[in-house]
C-alpha cells in the first residue's frame, strides 16, 4: 500500500483505545508512531485481557493489537523532570503530538500545547477527549460507553421505547474506533494545511462530537421540527409504510433484511425473486402507494416466501435481485464473509513469541486498492533504547535514566 504518511513522526502519549486507535491508523498509513508508556504500568489497556468470557495471553492480545499495531513503544515516567525532558527531546523533531490526557494532567505533567510548542513551534498538537476541550465538561473523563453512547443520545435512539432503561453498548470500543478514525483524518488535514501554509494547528475530536456527527442526519431534522422518533421492539415482517423494508425469517431461523426504500422500480423484480409472480402482476401492488395501502397483506406474502427456504438459499438466490437486501450476520460471521475478505478487511499479525497469528480488522481506508500491511503492536517499552539512541543519548546516559526510574 502507498504509505501516505511515510516520513511523519508522531509522539503518542495516550492510553486505552480512542486516541491510540488514531495512532494505529496513522501507523497503518506509514507514520512512525512512538507510543510513550509508563515504565512500570504501561498503557492501562494492557491489563484488559478478557471479553465475552474469553481471556487472552498478554503477548497475543487482540485488544492491544487493534489500537496499537505498527507502533514503537518507549517507557518514560513523564511525572519526573528527566522524563519530561525526554518528551521534549522526542517532540523537537516530531510532526504530531497526540494525547488523551485531561487538561489538569497535561498541565501538571507539562505536556500541554504551550509546553510542547515551546520546543517545536511547528508541531501539530492533537487531542482526543470524552466531551471536547471547551465547556463545563472539559475536565471530565469519559469512555465510549458514557460520552459516545449514553450522553450523546445514541443509546436512547437505539433502545426500544418499551424498555425502561437504555441498552448497553453491545460493541466495546465502537465509539473509540470511530472517533480514532476521525482524529486520524483531522491530523492528516492539519498536516496538509501545514504543508500548504506553514501554519501548525491544534486538532480536537471528542467521543461526543463523533457520536453527534454519526447521528447528524436525524439530529438536524429533530431540532428543526421539534419532534423525535423512538424505535419499537423489532418484529418479523415489513414496515407499515413499506412492506419492502423489514426483517424476514428463513426456514432455519436466520434473518434476511430488505431495505428497498424507494420500491417503485423494484416491485416486479422483487416479487419474482421471492417466488410471488401473482403479486408481481397484481395492480394493487403496482407502486409504492399501493404497497403502503396493502402493506399488511404484502408483508404476510413476503414472510411466507422467506419462511419456505433456508438462509443459505436466500443468500445465493438474492444475488441477482435488483433491490437492496442484506443477510443478518453476527460479528463472528464476518470472519468468513466473502465480501469482507475480498476487500482485505482482515490483517494477520504474528505475535513476538511465535504463537498463532492474531487476526484483526484493518483500518477502512485503502490507497490504490492495496491492503495495508502493518506489523504487530509493540511489547511494553520494547523500543526504549532504540528510540533514545536515535535521539543521540549514549549508553551511560540511558543506564543512568534507568537507574533513576525515569525510563523502563
């Protein structure tokens, strides 16, 4: 793949998923991302090794590989004066400083924008946060479960109105990964702006702003019209206003979803693919108005048609249908999905210990149709000596820093 960020150096002082995910995308694109971790504890995300009842070996932990592949790790205690000086030394020749530390922590550790710009006035300073770098919640920490899912209204919108409390977020790190992609894009734009004008910028993305952008297509009309829609508990069958939109069960209990939002040009073809030639010729169902008027009857016909064949039959048979449809899949199903595989959705990363490869999802942007090939995530503080030698420190100085606890 064309390494569009080759030659760009990023200093990442961040933990968990959101902001490290931005660093992982930049590394995918060819940037040299140096991940700064505490010399003893490392990134707190390294302690998260369980999900869905599974526990992973720390060396082959997919939850570390997703937001940290392709980086180098250096262990620095930035609460010490020596550690802070090393951060400044790293930042002096870097293009981007990337962090998710809260304002008070940035000031206490002397890594806020004024500290970093004092040693490198041209650096792009990028922040990821829960709620943004302005306003009354500027100092609040947040995870995607709180800032992205609950506070943003997304959980409310996704919860059936019959429920008393919002749904839990069923995909861990969903808001983090999306926001990380947004932040990587913002950094790319800032680098382009600097290349054109010579002006460095600050970049901010929050979990809240990402969720609101994701929902912007409905937030805007809700605010404009003063109304709001809530979904109900999903049921088998088509929508009352359009029976060509809905979920339909197959004979083996799986689900095919139709979403033919503008049905007029697809009516005959859809009915014929569903084995309903009589309906295709019925004048009552000849246009969208007719479908809406007779939606209950049409829905029953479609329910019966799908129930007569298996899930695999419909997945193959509907490939020639002109209208829009999808086979309902689990996240696990995606591992064998031919379309995902054809578009290079997965990347195999070899752990340092030679154990079985870890299969992770590639970042979604491709250049020249080429799949990104990113090395594994670094072990905690794996590249400390290498990076410090690149800075010009000799071995005596490195040994002294280790003895003092400033580095790992």
